[in-house]
């Protein structure tokens, strides 16, 4: 432990803090850099700057090998390799903005120009539109530092395939490590690092930078296509007596050409990566004269999935105006406070447009939702509380806590439960409970 190249990680947010802590926990000396003083101070106190399962455990395991600074030059001086994990928000044209990457690289390349270093590797981990690294970032490093690619510095594109809520576990056990390199030695250096860090023996997918950039957004675009396919199947099952989406997807997923992951049938995908990566895939294809029709249809299906749910709910509210609908689950998936592009947020907007009132609950995302909706909706302190106020309750995430919902929660007769992920056993509810499972026939309702 403690040997190998020294690393720096620029951007200590949801992904960067976890990457830095994992590298340090696995024995690398790591210097984190962020413009956010609170995040830097948290790391230096040995505390997690963001909320993510197992992050604190990794920081504790790093035993003094992890520290942070706001000084780029210091990070360049003490490290051999710098990972850039700063935001790349989507632009209106669907492409990713490279503004934060350019900001950070301008400082880092300036430091490289000043320091008496023989060689340094820059690793772009942020998601970028294909072509960005070679067209924009490498020329920027060369012009600011006055140094030459593959002689004085190397560049890698090395994105992660992690999901919020399981970032650490995903980071330590990836199916594949994607490594694009400006030359083969850069790929080998990164492979050496990941062979120490990964707890499984993942495939090391080494390739050119542009191939790695295309792979990254193609992978997410393909996964979203699978989700939209399963959601379409769920919509068909709703109209077919006797059809059950879970039986169908379990059988489809057993075929190794398909695989069972992300093939569930339920609500739309959301979060900070899937929707925008898919739209970026279409934008990138268009730029090269190709209409990525599958990606565009996936996006369209994803948007309409929530509209269908609004229509379904409208069929069950007692009065057209002013009825209260309980929305249980606000984040884009369980165990995260992130509500970005979540199905629940889109659903609530749709219900408000229909002049319904909404009372919402999520075990950990209520505060983020409050910041978004303010007093346009009501907030419940528990799932039980939602059922007290609403006669129609919708379960929008497969949250463990919701599985406890039973007859004792019901305060109104009749109550409609819309179970988007089929968490509950509808047969257990007695008279007066109208239990509707998305993806099953519900007597045509
Ligand atoms: N969060 C995810 O699930 C996920 C998954 C895969 C890929 N990614 C990609 O990783 C990148 C980072 O995402 P995130 O979710 O960690 O973002 P984030 O917003 O949680 O964190 C980014 C951090 O970068 C810091 N920062 C911004 N500009 C900086 C600069 N010039 N110098 C130093 N620090 C700077 C911010 O203060 C912040 O702490 C994005 O490109 C994203 O697309 C994220």
C-alpha cells in the first residue's frame, strides 16, 4: 500500500469525492481539488463532502492518504496523474458543455507550463461529447502549457459507469473499465491503477480517445432504449387480460443476448445521466449526418410514459378539480435525494396542470423537492401521512420502505393505489381498495 503514481482528482462532487476516496483507500496518495471551500474542508476533516453510501467508510480507510486543496498548482506539483471530474451540464442543443473542463484545464496546464516536470497524465472522467478531448481539450493544454502531447504529457478519456446510491460499489466492481488513451502507454498506466483499485477482474477496454468517447454515450443510450422497450411492454400488458410484465421481462432477460438488467417495465428513466446522455447521442449522430432514430424514439417514449400515468390517475380521482393525490417517491430512484428529471417531478407537474392537489413524500428527497416546488404542493412526513390526506396514492419508486404499506395505512374508503413497480400484493387489500399495478391488466382500469 502507498506505492504507485500519486494522483490528483479535480472536482470533489458526487462522483469525484467517491473516486478520490476509493483511490486513497486502495493505497494511492491522492490530492483532491475543488473550487468549493466546504468540500475541500470536509475532506481535510476526514468527512464525506456529499451523501453517498460507503463514502465515509472509504475516507476512513484512506488513513491520511487523502487530502484536498483549492490550489491547482500544488496538486500538479505533488501528483503524476490528474483526474478531471467536474460538471459537464447539457446545452440546449443536446451537447455537453465543456466550460468547467476548460476552466480547470487552463489552471492545470498553466501549472504544467511553470513546473519543472518531465511528464504528466490528464484523465478526463467527466462525460463529454465525442470529439471534445482531441478537438478542444488537448489543443488547450498544449497552447496554455507550451508542452507537447505524448512527449511532455499524455491524455486519457476514462469515464465511469456508476449509479448514484451505489457509486462506491460500482466503482470497485465494474463490468468493464473504459480507457481511451493518447498513446498505448497512457492506457497501460491507467490499467495498472484500476487493477489495484478494482475488487473484481473487469475487462480493461483500451482504445483510442474518440472510440472511448463514443462508447461512453452509446452504452447509456442503449440502456435507455432497453428501459423504454420494457416500459412499452408494460403499457401493452395493461391492456391485455392475463398478461404480466414481470413474467415476460424475467423470461426475456434470461436470454443472454438480452440480460435482465434495466428491463423491468415501470416509469420513465431520469437522473443526471441517462436522459441527457441519450439526447447527446442523438445530437452527436446528427452532427455527423446520421439520424439516431432509436435514441430519439427512446426519449419520446420516456416523456410520454408519465403522461399515460397522469391519464390513468385522472380516471380515478373523485372530482376533476381539487382532489388530493399522494405521490410517494420523489427522487429518480430510491436511496438518493436527486430529483433531476425524475418521473415523480414530471408526474407532479402534470397533476398540477390538471388542477389537482398533491401531497408528496420521499424518505430522503423531500427537501430537494421542496426547493423545487416550494408551496405549490404539500409535503407529508411519512407514507402513512400521505394516505391520511389522499384518496389516490401513487408509488413512483421501488423504495423498500413502501413494501410495508398494508391495510392499516388506508384512511379513506375508497382509496386507489397506483403501484408503478408492483411492490405490493394487491390481493391483501380488502374491499374499498382499488389496487392498480402498472404493467398488469387491472380489469381494464
Ligand atoms: N453523478 C453521476 O451519476 C455521474 C455518473 C457518470 C458520470 N458523471 C459525470 O461526472 C462528471 C461530474 O459529475 P458529478 O455528478 O460528480 O458532479 P457534481 O456537480 O456533483 O460535482 C462536480 C464538482 O466539481 C467542482 N468544480 C466545478 N468546476 C470546478 C473547477 N474548475 N475546478 C475544480 N472543481 C470544480 C464543483 O464544485 C463540484 O464539487 C459529469 O461530467 C457527469 O456527467 C456523473
